[in-house]
C-alpha cells in the first residue's frame, strides 16, 4: 500500500492513490513525484500551496521529500506534480561568485534555495576565482559548473547533492545484468558520430586539450568562457567535459518489472552476447509504484579519456 505524507502528516486515509511515479535523476534533470489521487473534494480542504512537502512510501521504499509544483483537479481526481527542489531553486537569476570553491558554491546555493548542500566522494576545494550564473536556475547552474568539476548534481530528500563522478564510477557495481540480443524491454543506442576525439578548454590564462582514444578522430571541440587559471585546472575541466560529452553517445534503456534497486549514479556491469557488455552509470530510474514497472536509462562509462 502506498502511503503519503503531506507537510509531515500522514494523509493516506484521506485519499485514494490511483497513480504514483517516482523519478530519480541526476545531471540537470530534477527528481519528480507524480501522483494521481481520488476524492478531489477532500483535497480542496487541504488548501495545497506551491512548495508543500510531499513524500510517498511503498513498503521499505521512500521517494524522499518533494516540493509541490502543480495540481490539476480534473473529473473528481487530483494530478499532483512535485519536484526535488524548492520553488526558490527553480527561479532564474544572474549572479557572480568570486574567490569560491565548488564545495562553497553548493552550500551557498542550497542555502539560498532553503535546502542543504552535501558533497559525496570528493571535497571540491579547488579555487574558482570567478563563476557566473547566466540567468539559470540553481540546479542548471550547479549542474553546468559540476560537469567541469567532475560532479553530478541532484536533489534528494531536501538536499542538493553533488556526487563525484570518478568516485561513483570506482564503486563496486550495485547491479550485475545479463542482457542479450533477444531480450524484451531493452533498447541500445550507439552513435559513434556524436563522439569527440579531442576537447580543448581555452581561457585567457590557460589552455589544455583532452583526448579520447576510443573515439573516431573526426570531431574536435573548443570550450571557452571557463575561468581556468592554470594548466592543471584547464586539463581537469577538459577531461571531465570530454567524458560527459562522449558518454551521451551510447546508452541503454530498460523497461522491467518494478526494481527499486536502480537509482541515479549507480554503477552497473553488463554482460551477454552483444556490444552492450561493460560498465555503465545510471542516469535516471523511473519507478511506477502502481503499475509495478521500472524504466532505466544508463550511459557507458568512458575509460579512455586522457
């Protein structure tokens, strides 16, 4: 039975849940909790407001705290859409940060959104002399800077979390899958023409180039506008950005019976009789708790970037 908490209060007995989807995502795509509830007449009495805290539980599985974005009362039912961040975090703005670090940036932005900022797997203490937020939401801004710094940013249970990608990729696989050519519910996409063989970070103070030995030598990119002050910093950003760019060229999508063991930033090992074999990282996992289905999107871990 799915139980709901609204602003910390258990309201399960005041409604009937007819639909419940929880999306766990990272890398700029927000977590979401999408509910369909019967007895709309009761819900009018709750006077729901944007930013109300909502949480769903199904057995031992928790969605974590989500924040109300929209309600659509139609035909005696409510469709409720809640996101992983507060409404404040969704506001766009221009802002400049000087003499900071990614660790400090996460905490300052989270505090601005009324949330907590947490880093996992690395300290994020390398100096960032100047960072510009370009009319972006907090999550889009942090995700853009996080890609260069080697972090994935996600919102979970009231916190903005920055997860070190190298750290996540170094963990033991949380899931081992055998996928074969005739398996149903498996879609494999490989687009070699999307990959870059070289990526250069160019700033007024430093320039560095990263190379992917596994990519065809046909495409090169140059990234400007990043405040790389040293060769080491430019090299780090070039490697991180090239890895992020090339991982998107190869993905697996799965549709399976409900498996809440899949979660964003989980390392997965795949074997079988296809080119899918190898190491993958979960980008998002969507769990349909009513229909007992899970949809997963994974990208391959690039190991040949130097």
